[in-house]
């Protein structure tokens, strides 16, 4: 059994915070064990929670488009989240995303550290502010710091950018934010070339 398989199996029974109680399952990262780039999102969404795979819902489609445009094949990237269980609140019959708090992010940090240690990526892309904080250990202002290298011991290159779900919600700025996400991924692609 590989290192990631052992981590995935251990994380499946994680009870380090109360989020597991309302989640369908743990959604662990996926991708090649020695991927050059690791993409870290905030937490699984509704579809990810139901299917058990990261970035398979609407935000995943946005991410796939941006990766393709940047020249990073998704099947060559390791994709994960800072938090491994879906945090949500009911709105009618729908389960609506609820931002994880810092203690919930901290409870999952050992899983993220384990994934980074196993994969040893040359670049980590933090998708959104929660993921960026989990990766670099401080609050990151995505609008000011996106697309620029950030300091971290986790990988030679750390870049924060918009979360694909933020692009989906952007209404009048959707095209602009999608282009920014794609351009930030191009920065990473050039570093990996």
C-alpha cells in the first residue's frame, strides 16, 4: 500500500472535528503520487461529498477549463482540499456551502501535510483564501497576492488564486476572474516547464 493510500484509509475514519457528522464521507485528494503540481481547495462541495471525489461539481468544471487553457493536464495534477468533509447548512432541500472555521481547517491540516509529504509537488496552487491560509499559515488577501509566489516550506512555488466557485458566483466579473485564474495557473505552468 502506498503512502497516499494509507493516508486516505486513515482519513476515512477521521473524527478530529464535528464536520464528519453531517458529511456523507471523507473526500480525500486524488491524482498521481508524484504530481508536479498540487491544487488545494477549501472543502468538498455538495457533489464532491456525494461522489467522494474532489472538484467534480460545477467548480470542478471551471477548474478543468482553466487548467486546460493554462496547459496543465488535470490528470497530471494532485487535487485536494484543506478540509476533507463538506460543511453545509440547509436551505430548503438544498445543502449550501458553509465556510469552515479555523479550528476545522486546523483539524484537517495533518492530512494536507501528509499529502504534501507524499506527493512532494514542485508547486502548490491554493484556490481561495481558506486554502491559502491552510498552505501558508497566514491570512492571504487573494485580490492583492494572487498569482505571485508566496513563502512556505511546503513546496518551491506556492501561488494563491481565486477559487473556481468564486468565479461561478462572480456574476458581472465572471469572465475577468476566470481569466485571472487561468493566468495564475499559467504562472505555475511556466515554473514547471
